[in-house]
């Protein structure tokens, strides 16, 4: 760890850069502002604002499919995350590698059911039902590790969308700047020789071969 301190939002932005992310989509909200502010100040990732969360996720989905890269989208908490549900289902069905970063209410009020502004009952459970995996960041120090695992999960076959909740106060909290932002290695599976031989034989004997990739 460095003696320099940064916000968790800065950690998010720097890690996305380390993952090779060049473009991200989303709806700006007070519940994701520390992350998007860091992206804007650093100026290394193009942020494309959307009029709605579903559109942001759909754009990130299309971007990932056409570019062969990780799609990234930001939403707010509550209704904002809920608006992304349909697009997440589409990405899950298509197996699109996508990172969905959503805000959440401040940690002291989370999961207490007190009607705190923008509080949504079981948001994590809702996202779990329509994502390949879901994670929640509980502290500034754990953010980088959670993000690393989330990106690896999204990119590991079978690929799919992964949602990460980061409470707004955690995004704005300060921590020592990590020394290493490199992402985790993504395991790549290789077909066995016998499987390749079988495929070659089928293609060689097929009368009207068709490969659907």
C-alpha cells in the first residue's frame, strides 16, 4: 500500500483501466457519483450517459458482444438497479461478459428495513436472480478484491453478467492507494485432442457442413 490515499471510487476507476476498459455506460446518480467522478477526472475511460438504466445495460451488452471485451455499466440503487433487470436477463441469456456496478444506500442503513430514502427490499436477491453472480463491497479495503473476483467471474466460461453493489459512503471513503491493480487471470479451457478429432471427422464426412460459432 502507498502512503497516498484515494477514494474507493478512484480504486474502481483505476482497476477498470487496468482491465483494459475503454468505454462504460450508465446513468449518473448521487449513489454512484464517487465512481463516475473518478472516471471523469482521470479521463482514461469514455463514459456514455444513458437516459435510462435498461438502455445503459443494453449498450454495454452490445458493446461487449461486438468488441469481444468486458461490458461495463453503472446504475443507481433501488429503482435504478431495478430498471436494469430486463437488460440483465438478456445479457444472462446471451452469456455476455458484463460488469454491472450499482450504488447502494449508506452502509449503516443497509438491510435494516427502516424506509431509508432509496432503500429497496432485497435488492441483492433481485440481482442474484438475474445475474451470473452478485457481490457487495462491505469496506473500502475489500473493494479491489471484490472487483477482481467479479471481473474474473464475468469473463470465465460460461461468461455472463455480474452485479456488484457498492454503498455510496463506501465509494467516497478514503483508503491507502493499492500498489497493484492488475486483474486476476481468467482460466481458459482447451478442448481435448479426441474431441477435436471427432469434430474433424464429422466435418469431413458431412454432406452439407455448417459451423455456428
